[in-house]
């Protein structure tokens, strides 16, 4: 069962819905340890007091804001939450907006909103009303002492909460070197645009996320399994092992290239591509 990271309630109008937040993401990363390249010994981080050189346990560590050189204001997160628990445990929907009008640039992290009470009516009511109106609720939420703007909208049988950027957190196009000039500046002919459109239409299909895989992770795991098997069988000198590791890296790159090879585009696609160049 997925662990919730926050519990509270959604509030809009006179309706309150007890919910918990569960991350949509499923961590599938391959985990590594840090090693000393010479001795192969584990390297561990320590939280050391810079004055006495002693390690500090997590229970004694707090956040501090440096307002002057060497002077800090300690921030006690638990004290903040106790001072006004409602502020930390309520998602107040302030307004509703059309989902189609939301710029994808604002999205950051999605969560499932899981109903926490026996009375599921309010949850389903909000979900179905949002579906029929194609709207999303705009609300602020505080998670671990950070306030975030969020959007609440339906997805199949669930309500989603998407954390989104505040306007001042987004870098504007004017700050980077994008191509702002009119299309005619780049001497693109109508024929070229039509050919590019034809290629896009010909390659268009229904999105099926299940057919895509993390080729790098799968290949890396396969390679690690191979290396583990070799290491179990062979107990050679470290110098020989180091040389072999270099060759193994090359082997991994070859495996990765093979796994990422795509089917050659059809002759039709080739013809359109060549025409666009």
C-alpha cells in the first residue's frame, strides 16, 4: 500500500472532504552506493558540527535561516504546524478554471487525492462535477513548510492534485535565446511545411504508454546482472579487474545501443524526410 505524505481535507463552499495525498510516481531507479575507487570501501556522509568536529544525530538537527554572517534564526517546523494546524491541513479551493486553458508549463508534480472518510459522497460529487464542467479547482497547499499552488481535477475514478508553479517561478521566453522572428525570416516554403505536416499525420497514432520502456534502466540492470555473475565466478587481482571494468563499460554502451535501435522508417517516411531537408 502506497504511503501518504499529507492528510487533511479539501474545502470548497460548505463542503469538506477528508483526503490524503499519495504520490503518483513509482520509484524504479537502480540504487548505487558510493565507493572509494582505490579500496572499493563504502563512502558515507556524516553530519558534522563544524565547531567540535562531532557527528550530529538527525534528532538534533533543525533548519536555520542566516540573516547575518554566522547568525541564524532556527525554524521549528512542528511549532509552525502546531501554531495553526488548520492552515497546514486544509486545501481551500479558491476558484475554478477551464482545464483546456491551463498552460502545461506550470505543471510540476502529481498526487492522488485519496478519500479518508467513510462518507465518500462528497468526493464522488466533486469528481463528477469537475468531469461534467471540464474544470479544475485552484487551491494552495502547504507540504513540509512549503506553500504550493495546486490544481485539482478528475482522472478516471480519482481526483488528482497537481502542484504547479507560481508565475514568478517560471523563466520567461524573453530570458532565453528562442527564435522569435516571423517564419518567413527562416525562408521556409509552404511546400516544406506541408511535407512536415504530412509526416506528422502519417506518424500519428493513439498514445499507448505501456509500449514504452526505460531502455537505459533495463539495459543497465541486465549489464549489472552480467557483471555480478562474472564477479562471482572470477576472483582476480584488482589490477586485472580494473582493466576488465573498462572493457565492461564499452560492453554496456554496445548493449544500450542495441536496445535503443528503432525500426527503420518506411520508404514513405524517408521520402518525406529527404524532401524536408
